[in-house]
C-alpha cells in the first residue's frame, strides 16, 4: 500500500486567499492549539450520534491562509463564504460570519481526532457543535474554498 494513502493526504484551502494552504491532519495538530468538543447530532437515517472531537478552530486555520477581506471591516468580512468538501463529494457551505467572533462566534473545528483516535488516515472532519443535524459534520475533508459570493443580479437570474 502506498504511504501516500495514509496520513499524508492533504486538505487544500484555496479561493480568495493570499496564502493557499495544503495541510495534513498532523499539520492541523501541530500548527494550531487544539480544542475539544463533546457533541450530539442527529442523522436523518441513523438517529442521534455522540462523539468527542479534538482539533483547531476553523477560523484560526483560515486566518493563516489570509482571506482577501479587510480584517478591520466587519462589513467586508461578512461577505465571505466557505465551501467544505469531503472525499466522496459531499459538500456544504458555511458563512465566515458563523465563525467570526464578532458575529456567530461558533467554535467550529477541523477535527484531528474523533473519540480518542487520530484522523490521520481518514482525513479531517468538520465539527459544527451548534448544528442539531449531522449533515455538516463532513468527514474525509479534501478541500475548503473561501471567498465572496457575487451579488446575484440580472445577469445570473434574468427576469422571465
Ligand atoms: N464526507 C461525508 N461526510 C458526511 C456525510 C457524507 O455523506 N459524506 N454525511 C453527513 C451526515 S448526513 C451525518 S448524519 C454524519 C454521520 O456521522 P457518523 O458517521 O458519525 O454517524 O456525517 C456527515 N458527514
Ligand atoms: Mo445524516
């Protein structure tokens, strides 16, 4: 088995950023302070799930990638979105304001361990403690896109 298939897989952070990043789970563990979250979420098909996660705050990791907003201006930050994709193509969006301490201040994590086991081989998992349902607990993350959404206008949604 190739060593690249275990532990060295990188999640790529790209988009409107000054410093795009490619990070292994070990990088996420070594380069940022680790938080802990005990969570319960509901799965539409499997019912309630309970897990303990550890990992850095998503906002601290993204901040290092240098989002292309004026960090001093709240209105500029509030334009930004993140799209998080798992290895199977499942993806979901977050708004920057959910994570931002001046707005939702949600302690969303990029998990490096679940229930005491490292996610080095599986890949990082998104942890959204305030979500009642599990759909955004995206596992085996391969990529995060960060950027501002164009204002939907006449060009995108012409009047019928
Ligand atoms: N990559 C990926 N992550 C995913 C999903 C998925 O289909 N693909 N399903 C989500 C849903 S709907 C739920 S409920 C949880 C299930 O988490 P569990 O495996 O701990 O039960 O994973 C979430 N993360
Ligand atoms: Mo689910």
